[in-house]
C-alpha cells in the first residue's frame, strides 16, 4: 500500500494521481476527504484495463489463492476476484494458462501496484504436520518432465509427485487428491496418486506395494529366509506371508518361485 493524492471528484467516483495515470476509486472509500488529500491505497488493473484503486484489498500480499482465469490478451491474463478482476502480466507467467481454468497464484505488490504471479514456489512452506498416508489436496503449479509435478497443498505447502507416479496427462492448475508417500527430514513432502485401499491392505502390504511401484519386482518369495525378508522390509516372515497373501488375493502382485512382481493390469 502506498500514499496517493486525491486529484479530483466526480458525482460517484474519485481519482487518485499515480505514476501510471489517474486511478479510479469508489467515492465511499474517500468519504470525508477533499481534493489534494493523501490516502493509502492499492492500485490494480480491472478486466477493461482500467486502473483502479482500493483502500481495502480482500487478499493478502505474498499469499497464494486458487483463482479462475477469465480473459487473456496480448499482455497477460485477468483473474476473477471478489468484486472484480485482477491482472497477471505475461512476465509473471511460468506456464501456459487456459481460459476458465483455476490456478494457484499469488498477490504481489510493487510501488502500490498489485498484480498476480504464478511464481509461487518461494512462498510455499515445508513447516507442516502432515504424516505418511495422510490424504491431501492441492493444485499442480509446475511440471518438470524429468522430475515430476510440484503441488501446492492447501495453497500453503510444497510437495512433489515423482514422474513415475504420473500416469496419464496432467497440466498446471489441475487439482489433485493424493496420499502422502513420504515426509523427508527437512519437511519436504512426496506424494502418491495411487489410492490406498485402507480396508483391504494393511501396513505391511502397503509397504511391499510401495516398493514394487518403484522397483517393479523384489527377489523374494514365501520360501525366502526370515533374514532376507527382514533386510528388505523390516518385518517377520509370517507378517510377510500374510501381506503378500492379501496382495495376491487382491490381484496386486504376481508370485513366482524366485520373485514377486507388480501386477500392472
């Protein structure tokens, strides 16, 4: 927010003097003030490219919100906000934006001028209370074809879906529901799009299935030694046999004499 001088009044509006030109402000917001008085306000461009001012922005600067893109022109994208629209310049865009889709974007301010950006990574936190197997929802904000899809959980927390988990077509802005696969020691979250059958697969079965999703097979069978089984999964042989029995019944795995493979049906 910055100080601007009231340049003139009309019947229903007032105009503030700014470096970008005269900014329209609702007359009610400057009630009791007169020409040449100074007021603190935010500037922004509306859908018609009109420079407007407000003394009460309903959104926080440097915070992320999921907003709908409603119009695209040669200079940038207009997003829908409460009571109007706001502009995202193309230089603040990090991926292709499609009309009528919702994206995670942040409010930025420079010299009193408010605009949107899709450069949100530095605003995301790893300070959270999520734990393994929690279900979370977030929007994809970046896709790296070598690494995977980066997701903003609850518009606050950073996370990653590894490329091997991305079966099908995904794009930035897409809302995904995922399972917390791992929480790193530094708080970084890795997600899995694979649904966990909580009522059918116990923790041991899920641990084996996670391993197979990453490695496709494991050189174990129900005849393997307890020591070998423990070296892979830190579980007893009886627990291992119960787990693979359940996975086999659910048709999640194929059991051979010398190995167990993921059933990629």
